[in-house]
C-alpha cells in the first residue's frame, strides 16, 4: 500500500505553465507526516530502475543515484548501510526515473514492505524542463546537469530516510517554497567540482543536515 505524501521536489516544478517560465521549487513540497525513519538495524535494500526510454536519462544517472545513497551512508557515520536488492519488490528504498509528463518531477512516497517503513523516490532527469536560465546553463555544462540530477536524488533520499524540509538555504533539505535563487543553489555545489568523479566525494549535505540525520540514527 502506498500513501502519496505530496508533489514536486528539489527541482520541483509548480507548473505555472508547461512552455516557458516554469516556477521552480525545492523537492517535495509536502507534509512529511507519516514517513518515518528506516529500519537501520540491518542493511537497507534499495533498487534503482534503469530508466530506459525516460526523456533526458543519461547512462551515468544510475551512478549518481548510487553516489547519493553513499552520501547518506557516509554522513550517518555508517549507521545507514544500503545494499542492492534483486527486485524492486524486495527493496525498502526504490528510485524511479520519471518523465515530465508523469507530473512527478521529484517526489517521495511512502511504501510499506513486510511491515517496515520504506519509500519510493521519483526523479526527473530531463533538465530541459526546468525553465530558464537553469536549463540553458545545464545544457552547456555537463557537470551542472549532473549536479541537478545528483542533488535531486540526495534531497529526495533525505526524505526517504526520514528528514523534513528546512528553511535554511545552505541545507540539502531546504525547500524553495521559502524562496531563494535556484541557480545559485545548484552552482554552489557545481563550483566544488573539477571532474564528475568529485561528486562521489562531495555529499552536498550541510552541517545541519548531518546533525539532523545523526539524531534520527544515533
């Protein structure tokens, strides 16, 4: 049984219009009631769908999602350990790539697996749908494009492990419902990268994000 917790995430789109100036919001503009922390007493099984046929998907996007899981594991001090499941049905955390037409631009939904808390994470890899000037900049800068997809994965997985939105622009769990420059937000992370491989080393979490995580998983 799944419970829809809300709509639109880190690259979230308010859909003022479909063509032209889209209103951008941070991930998951919704209430977090009902989505608790994961059972970390054992390795947490995850499953990442291949995204075949999804507009904007790139061959390296699965790696970005794995790096996002690794980031949460590192920042938890090893309390969160993720292991790949053979099927989506076996996984407590499931990541699915979606197209803009599905209306799930970045979202997290609750799922129960054998009585345990779990989450389905939706991420849209089609940066062309994010509006200007971000779309053009990401089109001409591969590292910025990967930054957008990676940070969206990190943010939504943050909801999956039980973290709510914050009002602090420095946080990965920040919500653009509170305002803020979305291009500056992504460029702050992009400017820390020299190569794509650096993404695996730079979590994107703030000190406050890490503190909140460790309180959930002491």
